[in-house]
C-alpha cells in the first residue's frame, strides 16, 4: 500500500472510532445497532463519524481563525499539533471528544423528552427509549414484566428447577437472549412443585417478610403525607377563622376537631408501623434493596401475573390441598 493509502487509512480510523463512540453512547442508535449485522454497523459508524468529523473540522477551523496567532492558546495548539505524528491529529482527537459529548447530550435530550411525554413513567430513560425504538424486539416476557412494574403486581416465577417464587419485580437487566440477563425481584413467598405431578408441595412453602415490610413502609409514607396535608388544612382553617369579622365562634372551627382526630388515628397507625419496621431499619430508614433476589432469565421456565390465592384456581392441588404452617424468612 502506498503512502497515500496509509494516510487515507489513518484518516478513516479516527472517524470510525468517533462514529462508534457516538453510536455506543446514544441510546437511540445503541439499541438499534445491537441487532445489526457487521456491514450495517460499519456503515453506521462511517456516517456518524463523518458527520461529527465535519463538525469538528469546522470548529477547529473557526478556532484557528478567531484565536490570535501570537496568543498563548494558539501557540499551545500549534505545538500540540506538531507533536502528534499524524496529519490532523489534534482535529481527530477533537472529533472523538465531540462524539463522546454529543452522545451524552443526545441522552440528555431523551431524558427531557421522557419527562415531557411520560412524566409518570418511573423506568430509566434507557428502558423507556428501548420500548419506543425497538417494538419488534419486545417479547411477551418484556410485556409481562412491564405490566407487573406498571401495576405494581405480584408475579409467579416458575424456575426449571421446579422452584417457584412469588414477588414484585423491581428491575430487569440485559437482553433476554443474552446469558447474562437477569431479573431482580422482592419475594413474597417461595414453594416447590413435584417433579412428576407439578403440584405444590406445601411443606416447602416459605413466607418472606420483604413483601409485607415493603407495603408497611409504603403505608407509613402515605400516612405521613396525609398528616402533613391535614396539618396544613388545620392551619388554613385557623387563619380563616382568625380573619373572620364575626364576633361569635367561627363556623370554620367546627371543622378542626374531626381533622385533629384523624391525625391522632394516623399517628397511632404510624406508631404500629414503626414497631414493625424498626427491627429491619438502619438509622431509622428501611430499604427494600437488602431483600432483593436475583434470578438469571435462562433459569426461568414461565412467568405469570399473580393475584392473592390465584394458585387455588390455577392448580389442582390434589392430596396437597391442605397447606401446612409455612416457615418464615
């Protein structure tokens, strides 16, 4: 290969690297190209790298034009340019840095777009954009997990080992076609099924405190919000009563006593919830993350949305229909 060919190769490689950096950071292209073949991936990197390279060359040209020749920044840039033994080396470095910055700016734009279009969606931006850009790759398992997360529903996860878990899905990671994909969930109970009959073995049922503790923590937060709102209502009523020009007792004050009774009831319930949560709290705070279990997707045989006591409808328990007292974890 001649000298001109070597220079062309040196010029193409940084542009390919810049295109790859951008496509690998920006979610909209990252997910699309993860399913692409090598040829499409190559040309996508070329197109993105060329576009970013044009912008980087234009920016570098503008800087050289605007910065005075005798200034220190200009002399530093010229020295750095001469120190790199590659034609336009500094510009190519700027191209790759620009690709990195543009990739993250693109994700920031997607974040603002998610807030505007789906303000109530609690999923990560990457998950939200995956569902929008890759509908043809969304599996039935993806849709079931999404429904469980959206509705805060329990799921019944049957493993190939005949172990069955029931719990709340907290997160899924990885492509389900990948061996490293896994599901994170908060268990409610677990049980095993007979290898031959597939019936539940009630002697193996184990109840987990994690699910009930999570609900207790959610109820406590709800009660605290109601107490704050009720106190604000009482303050508002008292201000209205004080501002009333009537010399007799203000009719507003008759509304205060029921509200104070409501606060008393809420405080009593909150005290009971504190007693339940305190043994499992650290520094007065309860975190469900300490109870999360992880299951590889490759170990899952089937998944179903679960409602309380649905197993009594779905399965013929036969001789195992009378459950024994479960153990608790």
